[in-house]
C-alpha cells in the first residue's frame, strides 16, 4: 500500500465554506445540508476549516483532521445504519470475553492523535470503534490516545456506509502502524454509497509494514470476515453466530490458559447450577431409590410366596431357584398360578416361560 501524503494546505482546495460555530450540532447540521462537491480523498465527508485550537475545543468526531491543512473532514451521513455496527460490536465481544474468561474493552470513537515534539496535535482521526483485548494491561486515559506514546488498539473498526476508508484513511492507519483494521460495509443500502463499496467485512492485518487483507482475524483467531459481517448485521445473535463467538473465545482462552470459570459471573452460574443439580439429583435419587426398593421388595415377597407354595406341596427346588425367580418378569398372578398348578420344578419353570411369552414387549 502506497504511503499517504496529503497535499499542503496552501495547495489544497477546501470546498466547504463554513463560518458558523464549531460546535458538534451546528457542524453536523451544516454537513447534512451541504450539497457541494466532496473531497476525493475522503468520499462521504465534508471538509471543514478548523485550526489546531478549534480542533482541540471541538466536541464532535472527525474522519480525519490535519493541522497542516487546517481542515477537518466530517462524516456527511451518519444515522443508525452507520452507527449500528460499532454499537453492536461490544456486545459480541462480551460473549467472547466471557468464554475466554478475561475482559475485552471497547472505547468507541476514541480520538487518535499524533503530536509533535512540543506535544501539539498535528493530525487525528476517530475510528468507529476501538478494541483493547488486554484492558488489565493498559486502557486509554482521558479523551484521546497519543500515537507512538500509548499502546494502539488491537482492532479498530471503520464503517463504510457512505464512505470509502481505503482511499486515504486506511493508509494513515498503516502509517500509524495499527495492527488490525476491520472495514465493515452494512447490508443496509444507501444511495450515496460509492459504487465500488459492497456489503461485507474486510480484515486488514499489518504485515511487513503493509496491510494484507486476510479472511480471518489475527487478533481474534478463528473469527472469519464473513462471520463478523453476519454478526454485525443481525438484529439479534443467531445460534450460528453464538457458536462462532464461543469458538473464538475458547481459542483466546487456550492461548491465555483461561476459560469461562475464570470469569466471576460464569463461575457463579456454574456453582449455582452445580448446587441445584446436586440437590435435585439427591432428591430424585432418593425418590427413585425408594420406588425401586419398593418394587424389589414386592418382587422378593412374591417370589418367597411362590417358594413357600412349592414347599408346602412337597416340590423340591434346585439351588439356583431363588436367583432365577428374582430375574423373572412373570406377574404375581402367573407366578402363584404356576406354583399352585405345576407337577414338578421343570413344569413350574415351563409354566413361567409360557406366561413370560404372553407379556407384551415394551420396546414395541
């Protein structure tokens, strides 16, 4: 990817002529009504004159600001379709974090600033979402992250609903050495979307000082571009997406040596489930054991009664008779009838076998 070089301000044409207050609502109202030509470097944005002092005081977001140009490029069309992917990503990452067993933090459109040796801001951007996979190691402080001083986000998300960050903005991220950039174009259409921009997610991973588009995230291993796009565009997470999030979380957990039980909330659920299961299992086991004991007692009593009938009739039984009686499925009535009507032991067992053959097979 070629190095991004912005033309010096004295040679660059600024199409917008804005003299109103540099307050967020006023600027957004202006850019939404703006019907002039756009800057080819930042399609979907309106260039607004803005000095360094004005930028530092400005409370809105910008696609890019340059002190050299004294210009800020402001997104022309926002709205729910543009905001939804960045707003939905934290909920998806929360599921991954629970599975991994350690937190992931999103810091939204955090201002990313380059400063000179005197500490003065020279250029800045606001990604649509910034992701930190190790917030226990470092998290941003204040309203901005300073490039080359603070750790960069593990992933930044850019939403191309009516823009195309590949023209200039992606090259600036490359120059700033951001490790991974996701570019999401929502399924929802827009008449002002550049024709070359199509729905989907592109994952750009920094390799050898340049971005390479990859089908799978390096920061969140196994999470594929088409799966990310699906997750960002669903009104609620499908079972398929949940499976993808669980898989990615487990992969991160395997790398870190952690798992769901390292998360306080999940560990609490597991303990509660174990306690409830243990109590329920004990109660069910006691009830089942009681029922089984009663049934076994009834079978034993019937068998003893049959043996007593045979003894009174003077019919001798072999040594394994009681064991064979315990295994029979004959009914109480059949057992007693055989004992009362048989002529010898062999006839007794034959009558029971005949009675067993008349019992319906429960398996159908």
